[in-house]
C-alpha cells in the first residue's frame, strides 16, 4: 500500500542529555598547600554543558548562539570527537564521535576561526597536499577539488604563495579549502569569520551558502556576527550557562523573546527622555541629551495607539516601524536567561 506522506530522513546528528563537566583542582597557598595538592588533590566541578538534547537533519544550516562561556565550543568539540562527554549519548553520521573512527573522520570537519592548520612559511598548496595524503585522495581528484573550491573561494593564483603573505581574509578562505578538501558531510564552524573585514565576511558567507547548496552539507555554525546567522541559518540553537534554552526559527525567536516593534523617530526638536519613556522602552537616541533621533520598542498590541499618540503629542519629521534587530533580541535572551526563555 503506497503512501503520499514523504519519508523524513534520519537525523545526521542526535544528542540526548549531552553533558560535560570539568574537574578543577583546588590548591591552597603556601608550601603546605602545595604538598597537600601533590599527594591528595581535591576538586570542584564546573558544568560546561548540561543535559542538552537536539537533532539536526542532513543538509540543515543551523546557528549555534550563546554568550562567551556558554558551552558552544565545548559542544562542538564533543560533536567532533575531540573530548569525551561526561554524560548522555551522541551520534554523528551514525558514529560515536569520541571513538574517532576513520570512517567518521572522513565525513566531518571542524574549523575554528582562531586556530590554523596551514603551515605558515609554506605555500598553502603544500599543506593541501598533506591533507590529501592523509585522506588518501587520488592526485586527479585532488586537483579537481582544489580547482573547484579555489574558484568558489576566489583563491586562484593565491595557493602557491606562502601563507604568511596572504591577507587575513585569504588565509581564512585557504583554511576553509584545507578543511573541505575531503568533501565532508558535516561542517562544524566555530567563528569562521572572526577578525575578518566586512567584504571578507560576506565572501565567506557566500561560499558557505554555495557549498551547502552544491553538496547538501550539514552546517553547525557559531558566530558573534549576527549577519552570519541571519544570512545562512533558518534555525538556531541558543545556549546559556550550558543549557539549551531555545531551538527553532529565527523569526520565531524574535516573536517569542521580543514581542515588540521598533519605532524610529526623527523629531523637529529635542524631547526630554522622561517624556519619551512614557511611550515605550527607550533603546537609543541620536545625540546624547538631544532626543532628536529616537528608537523605541513598543509592544505589538499597543503599536497603533502608541504611534497615533506620538504623532499627536510630538512634532515628528519622520517615523518608521520595523522589527527589532535580531542581535538585540539575542542580547535580551542572554541577559534575561532561562526564565525569559520559558515565559
């Protein structure tokens, strides 16, 4: 009996109650403390990740957001098999990551914006050949892949230069090429645009978008640049203090944590800030103390009434209504923590 219901693919990443706790040795000051620390250590335990559960489907591009120290990099390292979980279960492309089986390693890559794998004084092509040897890529296939990726990354003619001669943006692109030479199914990207200028960031985003579309690769991306997330990800995971507090779409996140519209005003003359705060949550003003250019957050259900009141009470030169910037929404989630996520 046939069915018209589409068959949903098996998740490519499955985490259930994933946890990581780091033991930290306690050492008292002085000689006695040193001797006691040497012979009988005591520890306190820091939870980096706590009972995190999620699934990711093949081909998804998922943003992984959280403040510094929230546990993002620890989670990525567990997914890549670099560290052992303290609890829970984890499967990535059907493998247990920490076993580091060759079949698993051929299907993943981990790129960290603050780390490099290319050899500084050698041409990037030499490092690429080392990677090709590690992954046993035939010479003809290696040349084809390098040519294809170099074209996507606009690196033609750059790979024979010493890495130290490349610009920061070119080095990041070359790092991506090196990480993708074995054509992995899953990309774990930790701040891949860190430190790049606006043009280089845009180029990396475009490459990742093209790579995902061309090869159906699954991407889990952490970034402090919200432009990376909004350009690439429809779904985000938000982590705070090691706990997953949101898993869903970007727009749903905006609706859930910021039930406001942003009203931007240009006024003919300064207005006291105390008066402006009556209309909504004051987010910023153009010039300190002037009140001529103002951003207010107004609850959606009060928007029509508030806009009418603003136009009646103030001499408004221009007024626009938009959704709040997603980076400010995320900032509010981080600031208010888990209780806000559950409201």
